[in-house]
């Protein structure tokens, strides 16, 4: 009996060591590249430091200075505008695409793959294509408008009034396919007998959508909303590669402003404070979402 227990104990210990060995690469990567920088950024946010000279402790001054920083306020406003418009339109577009692909009987895989393709292409390649779309003179959009009699089309990313909208349109095209795949998976898991019962009761397409499809998709919608909000608050690539925050400061979002503070002006303390304000904002929004899910998410 003791021999059997000893054998089981050795086997359990061996399995534990093997499990930790598989976890070690990811855990080490998380500690080195995420946890340590996360804690160190909090430490730096209480100092004035340019990366070269000695750190000067300033307490909460970096955080208080953000209240007077017009660039930070503009970046925050731009981020909120981008988040609201991008999240709502991207989710609606993803759901609409999912419903369209789900309804077709033939070439479903082709449509799904084609619409998901932008997520498999590097962002730099995508930006090159969209730079051509938004060319101030030879843009396909401008040419179409000219054929309809518009003599002076917008300058697109060269116009402060249109630049943010241009980035949002590109982001919708980029991300809608990803959310479409998530919604498609959820649509395939809705039991068909719900629709059969609705057909017997004489329910129409819209009634089935509002009473069956949308409620049954609510868990996936909840996940998609949270991910879309987080990704929108963290938008950087599109701005850095397409507009560099311009023209003026019309597309200067928070993450790009943090990048400028860090690697253009070398104000690492101020940039770290901004990063933690962004973290707090995302955390608060996520908590509110989790608190409110019981009111609309069907379990």
C-alpha cells in the first residue's frame, strides 16, 4: 500500500514538473515583457526623467500636469470619438456580414475567407493600399465624386475634418471580418428548433431576429463589445502609419500621444502617467460592462 502511494506521489510530482515546464516559457515571457514593464512604468510615472539624466521625484505632478495639457485633452477627445464611432459601426458591420454569410448556401467558405483576409495581412501593407485610396488627387473616392459633379472633393487624410473618419473607415474594413467570424460561430450554435417553433407561430424574419437571434448572440456580443472597446482605446498603427496624428492634431489619439511623449520628447515620466490613465480608463469601462451584463446578456 505504501509502495503504491509512493509511486502515485512520484507520478504526481513528475506531472506537476512537466506542467510547470510547459508553462515556463509563457510565464517567463509574461513576467519579463509585461509584468516588469507594467510595474516599472508605474514607478517611472512619479519621476521626471528623460532616460539619460538622473530621475527626479515629482510625486503626482505628472498626473496633475495632464489636467493642464491641451495635447492630452485633444488626444483623449479624439480617442473617445474614435472609440464610439468605430465600436458601434464595426460591430454592426461584423454582425451584418455574419448574417449575410450565414444565409448563403453556396461558397460560404470562400466568402468567409475573403472577408477575414484583411486580418491576415500586415498593417503596413494595408496602409499602403489605403494611402492610394485617400490620395488627395487620384483617390478612387475623389474620382467617383467628380463623376457626380463634385468639383472639389475632400482632401481625405489631408483634411482635419475628414482625417479621423478616414481612419475609422479603414479600421472598420480591417476589423469587421474578425468579428464576423465570431458572430458566425455563435450563429451556428443557435439551436434550429427555436426558428422552427417561430415558423409554426408565424413569426417573420425581423421578429425572429429580435426575439431569437439577437438574444442568443448576446454572450458573443458582450465579448465583442469589450474587445472592440479595448482595441479602440489602444489604436496606434493606423494613426502612426497613415496620418502621424495629423493634419494638425485632428487624429492624435492617446496611444500615439504617449508614443510622442516617450520617443520624440523623451518625457518618460509624463508618458507613463498617461499610460496609467489609459489603463484606468479601460479598466473602469470594462468593469462597468461586466456589472451591466446581467441586464442584457442571455445566459
